[in-house]
C-alpha cells in the first residue's frame, strides 16, 4: 500500500509541474507510468534470471522497489533535457526513451549494443539525446550533468533542465558536494533526485 501511495504522489507531482504528456488525461498518464514501471520490473526479473543461468557476465543491478521514483523522474523530463540515471534506474531510462534493445544488447554483451559488447551492464547511454552513460563512482554523475548544462548555456540552448539521480549514501561523497556547489554557483537548472535506498 505504501508503494502505491508513493507512486501516486510522485506521478501527481510530475503531472502538476508540466511534464509527461500535456493534453492527455490524468488516467492515461497514470497508465503510461504504470506500464513503464511494470516493463522495468519484467526486464529486471528477466536479467536476474539470465544472470543466474550464466548468460550475463559481470553484475546485474536491479531496481526493484525504485520503479516509481525512477519512472517519475524520466517522465518529468522532456526532449533536450539531460538525464543521469542511477545504476538501478531501468524505469527512468525507459521513461526517458531508452530503447529496450539497448539494455538487452548491452547486458548480453552484443556488438550491436551501445557499448559494442565492451561493457556488459549499465555503463551505456545516448549522450547526444541527453541520456548520460553511468559512472560507477558515487556522486560523480552530478558533475557530468553540470557539464552538459554548461555546454547548453555556451550553445545558447535554453529551456532545458538536467536531472541527476543518486542514492542517499552517495550524498556523503566529496564529488556530490562539489557538484552541488558548482550547480549553485553557476545557477544551473539542475534537479537532484536522492533515492533513500
């Protein structure tokens, strides 16, 4: 029940602040968010199964229990925005527009995947589309988003925001504090999403 209340609150927050699809009913937006969360859960479960069978090498990082926060973050962003998801943010990646095939090919080490088979898990992205490739070091992704937002400023690209996700443990790192300070000094349109995981 608590997850349902959290999900409803997050989706309402997203909808009230101009994201998801305008001109679409509230019900349709809820259904879209739910489908993304369900798809992410099914994808995670399949990756876990493939990992146990020895088909995936390296690590598999599941977002079980974080789908609502992740999906809400991805849905709140628009084309042109910058998104740096957490290691466990499959729902956010899907909501932001990452093709499912990118995730599958990358985890399976396919040469057709975004990393051309050189990395078998989550270090994938589409930087030209604003989806930053994950850096494993806690707190480091915020400064990457800051850099992308500064690049937007230098190119006179306006009306975009950046969102960086981090776990509560990562907020104690120097990289986190340095990036937050930089964002404040530069007055960057940055949203930091902290997951209490």
